[in-house]
């Protein structure tokens, strides 16, 4: 039986830190404590002076995504391998049906592609159209396949954009099923019109990208999704929040007691819109993703919201297109495939920009890179914790290790890196996925297909049980209406 003993480290969970050994056997954590003995054949890792944290969960990736006429460069094997090299041991990717495509057909496609994963994965399923079959397939996905989140792209008109009819029908169905609606919040009609006007005015380079998607384009959609969720009584998860305007909308929702979760990308926390002014077309185009990188002052609002619990998870939106693919938009920025890489850089970048600057404690770092994601998507404490019976997904972290991020040395072979040249202090020295060492001292030890699909239970059974319990404990209320 495969076993790993991580000895002498400081175990850092979202709530506590303690010096303890961690024993992993048959893919799960079997003991956390002092002086643990290594069973025969056990791989022993000396973690003295190092931290032992739950493996990172990236709630937002797109491996092998067919999008804007091409397919993202990292497949599920290379993408999850890149992830573990940066301390991320689970990704939540997206099944994105074409409009009019049965959700179950798209589901089968993505499940096939993901078989090659090197580490664990799960899927949000996008609702890109509506009819009775979508209603039915959403039920099948929740009841039979462990899906508890449905994505809605409010951008990408004439492609995968969900209009209000789709949003209202799908949010309502998600509530019935005990699943959480999530949104890419940008007003797709505004983007479409602004793109046309900019190109017609001769602004065809990557500098046009942020001009076609100003912060208000995101905030309008976020506010609309928040209001639809409020009227329907559903929770809401907003992906890649990029602006202070949307942070303000979320804070207003929180002030009125609404359950709205926010995700922020490592890129939006650390990169600003000046990248689009780069004289080198390829460098500027490499940063074309949506929502775009913003003026620097938005970063303070994003960090403040992350520190104060108005944003909850961190991700990368790893959607890697190489220079040849980006060149499709050489004469028209609206045709540059949207997306950037980053799955392996998230944790070192956030440790360096967050913990080393005092914005986040190590425990809060664990919260926003792993634990909150596990709790929001109902897989805690199986994931997101270093404790007995949790999956043995761990990262041994050296807070003093340093490197300069470069496309030349990353695992992901997309040819550029949006964090190029950034010096970071704080790196994963060993990553363990389901009790096996998959990254050690710069060496990748992943195995194609070793990753497993992680079903995420619906929330309804929990709520229903609580509602039944509450009803049973009430004196027989007389209906006074
Ligand atoms: O919008 C998304 O999340 C996907 C299509 C990745 N691309 C991007 O620009 N964010
Ligand atoms: Zn998006
Ligand atoms: Zn995305």
C-alpha cells in the first residue's frame, strides 16, 4: 500500500497551525500528530522548518477548451501537471455545451477528455441555452453525477451568452436541485457594440480590448445577476471579479444578507491594464482575457475584499492560448482568443503578494486557496483540510524558497507567462496528490490518468433535512392567515 510520512512540518489549516507529522496511506490522511512511525516501504519527507498545507483548489480552469475557433493548449494531463508543480492538487473545470447541444452530450465529451488528468478534478456545467431538455439534464447531472454548480456566461454574444430568460430559468432550476448558480458577469451586448465601434474607429490592436469591457460592463451584469438571485432566492457565485465596482455590488448584497460568493484571479490581484499598451503585439495579446486586467487602483479593492471576506476564493481561469492562436486577432482584437495561463503560478504569486506583504496570514492563505472552495462547493473536509480521513492532497511549502517566474521554466508549455519576470518568495517543494508524491524538488512525478473525478453533493439534502428538523421541532403552528 502506497504511504507517505511528512515529518516535522508545521501543519497550516484555515483555522489552526501546529507542528505535527502527517501520515498518508491509500490516498487518505490516516494520522496527524507527533512522533508518527513510518510503516514499511513508506516514503518519508523531512518537512522540518517547512509548512504543510492542504493542496490548492483552483475553482476556475479551462483545459482542452474549444473556444473562439481553436482549443486551449493545455490538456487535462499537462494542465493538472502544471497545477501540482505550483501546489494545486484539484481543479474545477467547465463543461460548456454549444447552444442547442444536450448538456449530457457535452458532459460525456468533457468526462472523456479529463480521463488523462494527473490530479483530481471536478466540473461546473455551463447552461448556454434553455428548453425542457436542459431542465431535465440539470437534474440528471445533480442526482447522478455529483454536479452542484451551474455556470452562466453573461458575455460572448452570438456564442455561449446566457440571456435573462436562460438566467431566470436556470437559476430557478438550480434552486430546486440544491445547486449554486455561478456567472461570468459581463454585459455581452455592451461588449459586442463597443467592439464594433472601436474597430470601426480603427482601434484594432489589443489596446482596444479593455476599452470594450470597462468596469461598468462587469458591474451591470454582476448587479443584474445579484438581483435575479435575490428575487428567486438563490445563492450566487461570481467568477473572476475584477473591479471595485463589482466588489461594491457584492458588499451591498452582503449588507442585505444575501448569500453571494466572489472569486478573484491571481492575475487581477497583481497585473494592471498597462500590459495592453506593450509595443510588442504578442505580449499585449498574451494578456487578452475577460474581464481584462484593470487600472491598478482596482487591486486595492480586490485585496481588501479578499481580506475582509467579501471575496472568498482565488483562481486562475487557466485558459492557455499560444502566440500562433492569439494571432487570429492580428487585425481585429475582438478575434484574439480570450484567455491566459497561470494554474501553476497562483499559489506562489498569492503567497508572495499576500502573505509576504502582511495582507494574509498563512491560515488565511489556506482559506482562500483551498478551504473556502471546498466548503462552498460542498466537498469539505474531504478536500481543503489536513486532517484524518481527508484526501491526502498536500503541499509542503518553503516560505523562504525563491524563484523568478519565467515561461522558459514553467511546466505549462504555452510559451508565455503573464507573471513573466516576477520574483516570488515562497514555493511548493513537495506536492502530494491522493497520497502520492507528484512534485518533489523541481521534479514532476505525475502519472497520466491518476487524477480522479470528484463528485460534489447537492446542497438540497442538507437544507431539506434542516427544514424537516425545524418543522418537526415547532409546536403545531396554527395557520393564522
Ligand atoms: O470567460 C472565460 O472564463 C473563459 C472563456 C476563459 N477566457 C477568458 O478570457 N476569461
Ligand atoms: Zn469567464
Ligand atoms: Zn473561465
